[in-house]
C-alpha cells in the first residue's frame, strides 16, 4: 500500500537493469526445465518505490537458491511484468502468467488494490497465492491457499493499533486521526479508530485530507486547535514530506506527546535523505530495523548484500521495510517445496499452514487466513538523526523500537516538541 | 443499403468469431487482452463522435468510464440486477453526464468543454472517494459468478459482450458519419458560425453528440468492475483512458468511422504487447510520441496515408 | 470552526493563493491573450522545477535565482514552441484547436515520461534558508517558503502588468487578443507579437517552476495535479487579466485552505472545480472579466 518515493530508472547501465526489462532467465548448475515463479510487480506508478526493493530481494534469493541446486533439482526462474500499480492491468498479466508462461508458483502484486482482482482468479485455478504486503486481503474471501509475507497479522488493528496502544499505555487520552483520502491510509485510519474505541480513548479530530495535498499548514492548524495528545497520521510519501516540513515550521502545539503512526515513505531511503534531521521525534511503523531486539540469523548478511546490489541498481539502499521479507518469501517457498517434494499447490498450501519456517526475518508461522499467526509490526521513534546521510540508519539507536513491549530497544521520548530537538 | 448489409454481416462475423473463440479456445490470456482492446474500440469510437466529427476535445474519458462502472457497482450492490440492466444503467449514467456537460459548456468555445471535462474528472473522483457505499478510497470487491454456463468463465462471456458493444458502437459511428446529424457535426467542426448561418441548430447537435458519446463510454465502463471483480478509483479513472481514447482516433484517422477502430486495434494491441515484453514506461512514451507524431505529421491519421 | 482557526486558514490561503497565482500568470498570457491551448503549461513549470534542482546540485544556487537564470532559456523554448505550433496548427486552420490540444496533451505526457527516465520517480527537493522555517508574529507562524513564493508571485504579476501596459510589444499582445487583423493593419506582425508573448509567458514559467520546488519536493507526475488548478484560475479570472488572475488564484487558495481546516476537508478538490464548472455555466467571461 505504500505510494512510491523510491526511484525507477528505466535506463540502467547495470546488469540489474537488463533484468528489469524482460522476463528474467538465470541458470546455473541445476538442470531440467526451470521452476517458474510468476508475478507482477510495480516498477512504475505510485507503488514503484516498494516494487523495486521487493524485486531485487527476490532476485537475490533466486541467485542463492540456484547456487544451492535449485528447487527439486531444477533451476528457478522469475517471470514478471510491470503492473503500473493498477488493478486495471493486473488481471491480464496474471492470465498471461497462468496460461502463456505456465508458471508453477504464483506471487501476488505489490499493493492491496492491485492484488484484489487476482484473488478470485487464483481461487478459481486453485493456485497458491503468496501475497506481498497486501493488507487485509483475505479477510472476507478466506481463500485457504493464500499467504501473506508481511507481519501484519490477521486482526485489523494489529498494524495501525500499535501506535494507539502505545499512546494508551502512556496514559494519553485525546487522539487525533488525520489520513490521506486513499486506499491504505483510510484503512489505517479505520484501524486506529477501532483500537481507540476499544481502549476508551477520545477521538478529538478525525479527518481525511485529499490525496496529494501539497500544503499542510491549514490541516495542521485544525489538528492543533483540537488539542490532541497523540496524532495518528496516515500519509503517502509526498504528503509525509509536506507534513514533516509544516510541523517543523508551524508546530502542532504543546499538547501533543506522540506524532506519527502511519506515515508511508519514512521506511525508504530517498525520503529519509531529503528530510534529514527533521524526522527526529516522529513515531512510525516499520517491519525491520537494525536494533538489538531484531537480530535474526542471517539478516545482517542479507542487508549488506542487498545494499551492494541496490547501490548498483539505483534502488532504495536501506531496504529495511520490504526486502528482507521478500527474501524470506523465497526461503518459505524453498523450504515448503523441499518438504513436500512437489510443486503441487494443494500440498504446498497444506504444509505452509502447519509448518514453521526459519527465515532472515525470524520464525514465520501462518494462521488460518494466511496472515502471520503472531503479528510483528513495530513502532519506532527516530532519535539522534543528524544531517542527510542515510548510512547512519545502519547503526542501532536511530530508529528505536518503542512498541510492542517485547521488542522495545530504547527509551520513548515525549512530549513531541521536545523529542524533535 | 447494400453497404449496410455488408457491415451488418461483417459485425455478425466478428461476434460469431468472438463467441466461438470464447467457447473453444483454451488460452484465457487472449481474452483478458481482447477485453481491453475491445473496450478501447468502443471508447475511441465514442470519443471520435464528439471529437473527430464535431471537433470538441474530451479529456474526461476516465470520468465517463468511471460513471458507467460505478453506476453498475451501485446497482449491483443495491439490487443485484442482471448484467444487461447494469450495462443499461451505465449507458444512461454516461448519457446524463454527457448531456449535462454539454449543456453547461458547449455554448462556449471548444477549449472550455475540454477544461470542463478535466474538472468533472476531479469532481467525480472526489465524490467516489467520499462515497463509502461503493467502497470509497479502498475500492470494492464485487461478488459475481466465476463460471458461465455457455462460455466456461464469466470473463469470456464479458469479452463476447464487449465484442457486441464494439460492433454496435462502430455501427452507430458509421451511421453518424453518413447521416444529416454527422454532416451537421462536420459543419460545426469546420466553422461553427457558418453552420449556424446555414440553419444548423448547433447547440442542440453538439449536446446530442456529447450525450451519445457519453452514453457509449458509460456502456463501455459498466462491465469493468465485473471484469476485474473489483474496482477502485485508480482503475476506473485511469489516465490511460483519457490519453488512449484520444490518441487512437488521432492515429487511425478522425474523419471516418474505421479510423478509431484501426487506432484502437493497433495501439491497444501494441500496449498490451509492450506491457508484457518491454516495460510500461516505454508503453506510455510510445503512446505519447505516437499522439504527437500523428497530430503533427499526419493530421489525417493512417487513413490519410491510405488516401481515404 | 473558531475565529482564530478561520483567520489562520485565511492567511494560509492567501499565501497558497499567491503561489497558485505565480503558476497561472504565464497561462493567463499564453491561453488568455494568445489563445494557445497550452495544456502542457504545468509540465513546463515542472521542467523549471527540475532545472532548479539540477542547478542547485551543480552550482549550489538558490532556487529562485536559478529560476531567474532559467527564464532566458525558457524564453527561447517558448519562442520555439510557439513557432512550431503556429506553422503546424494555426496556419492550417479548420480543426487547429482540436489538434493543438491533442499536441500539448501529448507534450505534457512525454515530458512526464522523460522526467521519469532522467530522474526516476524519486521526489527531488532543494535547500534554502527560507525552507523549513517560519516567521513568528505573536500567535501566527507563517512559513517563509510560502512568503517567498507569494512575494515572487506578486513581483511576477507586477512586472507582467507593467510590461502589458507600458511597452509596445505588451500592448500589441493585448491588441492581438482582441483583433489580430486590426493589428496587422497597423503594421505589426501578429505572429511575431504572439511569439514574443509566448516567450515571455514561458520565461515566467521557469520562475514559477522554481517556486514549485520551493513550496515542496517535486516528482514527475506532479504537473497533472496543477493542470486543473491553473486552468480553473485563468478561466475564473476572465481570460488574460493579470489582476483578475491574481485575485482568482487568491480566491482558490483561500477556499482550499478554509476547506482543509474544516470538517469536510476531503471534499476540497470538488469545491474548487465545482466553482469552475459553475462559472463556466453561469458566467463564462469569468468572475473578474469584462
């Protein structure tokens, strides 16, 4: 659901660039007809920022699995097309993947609305569908061969609720909710609202602002005049930049203790680079940060390798949010195929429902709707950021985990105006 | 008269081929691609009635498609109406929008109509975003059958339906081209004052053309949510509709009914092919460059080369 | 809404409107006076914005200064575009309007893709001492970047008004809008006059593009957001009036700002463009037109 900050460059001089242009074929020692994994991925359009790191991580996994001898002794091949982040293009692409390319395994597009038309298609064909960070995609359909690699969990409030629970635990009572009028952010706002209601917090401001608003002075003044103690913000990268800038200029008032929650773009290097130290004090969602409570086996090595490839390809150099999980997606498929001994959708799905998988993002087990059984979205607070160099984010202590309690890695700084300094 | 018999026969053959293919061809992908191309045949033909014949530019094809799509969504949700009624509702909604815009701005110069279509696109998108009944910003998943008793899958049936709509749309455009109505539109395009002086009721003809064009676009939009089994504002208001519905007639040739068809088939197929071979960026670039190239160097489109 | 918030919203709206005015003035001339359906106007402004980004990267220049420097090449660009438009469309007559619109639409589209190919879809921003700070006046805090943007907008408006009323070419540009034939009888070449006028309009776009990136980071798709706004302003103003354009821009800015701080913030885009439709239907000569 992230709208893109991160770049795409259609003309890349690197070898990585060549792989973007056409279905990729890579072969090493394994022999026989390749195992084909098919998907569409946003290389253009609003979600391209997330599409690119996802793709790069899958390519790294493909390289690794082929070096290990492939799947079932056959080489792995990724077949993918650009869906332009549009639900209008994805059905034709998936029909091609299924009927023309005859892929063995199916991975969902990046972006919840883009995936929506694919769900019924997959169910009709009985294909296993591995979702890439779609939010609440299988809640109604409950397709038993759907899985999601994102640690959102099955309960609607697991992701947006974390911020509200944090506020509640700190004794804050007055919540403001401001979200962009777009898919994703509206969903986040709804989750925050539900959690606030269940915790008995008072929602003192609850507004959607138009998608692509550029100037936030007016919205922030309205928020400030409601005197909230916590402000939940659901925004896309352009707006995140505008909001952070306006906050620096006109402030949000001394009543505010916590600010942030659902700001998309702060997960990706380009926006962090352009905002520099203006991010200090913000509390926001993440899936992985290099803090001591998230040291999973293999994650450091993966992030380092990813960084090298990302620099060469002009992709988000940090890649914390999506890349490790997309590599883990490959690891899950690899383990499941190995355990089952075939590419059969039904057997693979049955195995994935019951088994636990060791990956670079820790142990993963899937619940009944294919979401992670134990959700693991974290809220981090930006602390001690200096200048615009994004390499500083590789050190611990820049994005301090403040929620959930079992992963907390540092002290939450409040109130917001003080934490900003 | 004989030419009409030939046209009708041709249309029937097209439909029959579509139906046969839907019944017996194994490859689903062709149908997904065919749906998009056929939808563009309808949209380009509809655009050309007002744009090519009458000289009034519509930048709001996306708004008309979305109007048809959301009319269908609302009615399907409200009363679970059968498909033909949904298409009819989409057609009516598109017609209402077309005539309203026409009445509002067609008294003015052409550019104002173009600007009004830009404005209405933004207004309608805002309405959809704030209208939670049809999904609002999140989009809406439609509950519709996946099988069809005759064609196998529901989507194949929709492709046959779209083929039928394309044949009807092209038939209408063909009729407009040779009728007194069409001659009045051409006169308006060449010189509005002269047309008025010759006794053409210019405003009424323009509003009629806008209504007809809007109705056809609304009709083409109605099956979209069913085809996707989902719709959200980005899919329905897609910029590609606006650009392609204009570029296709310009490429094919705006003076004759076959022009938009040629443009839609060529450009639509090329777009589908490029999306799955090269990249979407190049796809967009090609559409834009072709549009510029044809308006500058070949104002009469491909038909101009063929000397028609 | 309480009074303090309303005043806040009005002030913020005036600043925002000033910025919109800067973006619209070039179009007021190109479309309002010269009758060129310049749909690619915001796309040109975005080119100016990326120009300012590049100039800062290469030479560390201030964005507004870059805008002033870029005005020269943009003048040449405008002259070239108009010459091309004239020979290809205006001279051919009949359905020039249709093809001209399609042409500029295509240009805007291609400009966006070229920006993507050159810069990627990353947001690009600039640094300047007035970005990220506010002027504090008692209870009021006014962002300096908005003050700069609306100040420069007023300067552009003043310069344009003077040029149109005091110089020979400026007066000729106004005359060409009314009666090209009469102008040619007076011995002035209307095509040359329009070429210069379009050049000046495009030169102002370079500066307003620089303001675009002062107000916020830019990305290749940004121009689309402004197509509707700038045409709305120019039409609301009544074609070609500099003062009217500024007033209409301020009006749009205030409406948006008040709406955004109201309980129906998400309806903001519909109101601005609903106003445009209403004006088109009820008072097509514009709010401030003759």
